[in-house]
C-alpha cells in the first residue's frame, strides 16, 4: 500500500480545519436512521480525533471501525479514514468518493463550493454536489471513476458473476469502449486482497485495500453478505493484452514479456517468499523461473506456463484459490488478422498460455475474460471444461455493459449533467435518439462512450465512438467483393437487411461474407433487428440494422467513402 505523502496529510488536515470552522451545528444519523442535531463541539471532538491520529505519523493512522463510520462522526472521521484507505490513488480532496459512509450534512457553508456530502432525509440516498467539473471520460480505473463528478453504478455485475454457478471460465464480448476494462477494474478492486509491510513489525500482512468502498454502492446495499464474504478476500491475477501487437513474432513476444513481467512485479513479494522457503518447499528452479519472468528473460515457449505458475504460487501463499481476470484477451489476434502466418504463431502461443491457466487448474477459483470477438472455441479454448461465452447475441449480462434506458434517464436528471447540457444544446431525448438502438437479448442499450462524450461536450451531437477505432480490417474484407458492396448499399438504403452470421470468428477458414458480417455485428456497426429464437452451432440467418443516428450519420464517410464511383475501392 502506498503511504500517504506529507502533502496528502496536509489535505486531510485542511479538510478538518475547514469543517470545524464552517459548521456551527450539524445533523447526524442515529442507528435507526433518524436525524439528530449535534452542536459544533461534537464535530470538534471528532476532528481532534483525526488530528491526534495523524500526529502519530502516517504509519500510525488507523481506520475507523464500521460503528464509528455509521454512528455519527459528521463525515470528517469517515472521510479521512476512507481517503487513507484509497491509498492516495489520484483521489483529490476537492473530489471525494460519492459513496463514503452515510454522511448527512444538512447545511452548506458559504465558503465550501465543492466538498458537500449530504443526504436527502426523505429518500435517505447519498449524493454529492461538486459544482461544475470534469468527467472521467475513457478511464479504465474504477477508483478514479468513482472519484469523479458523474458515476453510473454497475456493481450488480459483481453479484451476477459470483453467483454464475458451475462456471470455471467465462468470456464476455462487447464492442470497443463499452466499459469492459472499467468493469474488470471494478471486479479487481472488489475481490483483491493486498500484501503490504506492517510499519511496526516490518512483517508482511494481507489486508483488504478498500474497506467500505462498496458498502453504499448497489451491490453493498442489496447484497451485504457478498461484501462480508468476498470483498478484499481473494488473491487476484489481473492483466490486459491491450497493445500487444507488432509486425513480427519477435515484437509480439517482447510485448508479452512486458505484460507478464509487470504482472509478476505486482506480486513481487512471492519471489522473496520463494527464496525464504529454501529447499523445504521450493526448489531453486522455481525461484529462478519467477525471477526470469520478472526480468523479462523468458521466451514464448517458457511463458506458456507463467499464468498457471503464478496462480499456484498465490494459492500456496494465501491458502485460497485464485481469480484470473484477463481484459482484451483477443487484442493480439485482432492485430494479426491480416497476416495469416503471424496469426497462427500468436494463436498457438495463446492456446498454450490460456489452456494451462484455465484447463484443469486446481488452483483456479474462476477465470473471467473480456474482448471484442468470440474466437472459435476449437481454435483457442478447446479442452477447457465449464467454459461459457456471452456475446451481443446473449441476454445474460446484457444490462451490465453499456447504459440501459433507465440509467441514461437518471443520468440526465443529475443536476451536474443538466448544468453541462445548456441551451441551445439538444434536449436529452434528442441525445438519446442519437446514441441508443443496440439490441442485446431484447434489451435496448446505449453506447456509454458516446453518451458521456456528448455530455462532456455540452450536448453537442457528434460521432464520438466511431472515431475511436480503426476500420482497416473491414476495409480489407470489402476489397473487390462486389456482393458485399451491394449488401452494404442495401443496408444504407433500407436500414435493415438479412444476412448470415456466425457466433464465432475463425479468421483462417471462415467464409468471406460470413466473416465480414460477423465482424460488423461484434464491432457494433450493426445490431440485431429482432430476437434470435434458435441459434445453430455454426451459422444462421438474421435481420440486422444500423443501430442509431450516430452510426447512420457516419456510414457515408466510413463505408461509402471506401468506394469509388459505383464499385471501386478507395486505395489505402
């Protein structure tokens, strides 16, 4: 855990002084939820408690227990201890986490323009009034997101994942910028325990790094038993293959080395632990392999067992099975689709890496992967038992990626959002019409990147999502294929066409047309026009349509712009 800096301690002390000087009286909650008046002396006593703790030094600072957080210290003690619990990860004093304990500040001091946590007595719901500020657009860090001005609570995903019985490994695919990385970061910060050195004894201890963080989010309020049983209790392997690519196997191999070296560095205490065991439980070879991966000195063949090896070490150290979270699992394959030989080399390595980690791994609690494409199971996940896949064709987990209609409506009702979307910007209903329209398992889902980008730009309608990715692969699939050109023109003219789709992607043996439309669906350029009643194993026919006004507006430049005249392809 990162220790608080002097500047950070100064921020907490400043908040203490500010609250002490601003409040002549306060209202706090009693155990039964009623509001009770407390004079300024009550505030001062708890401020002094914080000061006394801080005076002992950063390493002596203690967390408040649950009773103190809920029992009525009017915000300051809970605020300071929770800020310390977030271990200084870009949490600013003027932008508090909107779900700290149930602080109930009824009055707003004139000289506090941003830091006001209060609760509407009628609804007993926590809110934060931060004034105008920036939105955390595009962040993949859950801790950073909840410190921002606007937050859409997706924590019920945690409950669904933890109760998905019988699933040893799980893959969820969605288009880019649909919150996959953010949800994985949320799950990581919920599950993970942390090993840190005790400042007094200099011994390593295993702790919950974020106590109380999820208590007043949806998962904590609706399923407190999950918090008690799982939050901060598990060893977790969390990595992403984002950015793993290159023009040669040598470049890609180096990127894999970098990713796995960084992963081992997150658990570097295991290296010292291995050496400390000596010959009793760990051979020199095990400690040397750990060191070699950490230093980036293992080739692709040697790296295939790196995830399995790390899960085994974590199980031996913690005595608990391990969660493995892999974000953007398909990025290395997506980056090599147009180079068949290189694609096969990368596929062969990943088959070994993921097979060793997820197949018959007795140290694995659960493996969860996210990506854009469902690579055919026979290609990558053959032999993995209790393996489930959920794509845009499946209703399960549909509401957890992207924004639902209710979430978007609630978002536009927030005062801060209403302030950002000022006249003459389009009204919320016009904004919703531009960015909704995706159908997943019969549920209407909005593109979250587009909605948040539109809000941050004061309501200006623009194709925000389309500009975040490359269309090179789709353009290459269209080259010299006049049947596909005709189908695209029909889609533009009629908005809906019938095509063939496969739920799995096989870039080597797949039919050209089938590959193109399967990629178009997975990438978010089309969506289903109706529910699928039955789905054959290999392919099926279905109606697809252009999802919304955003995609419709860019089709001419993104797709029609690829053609010259009536049938030619624009050169790269």
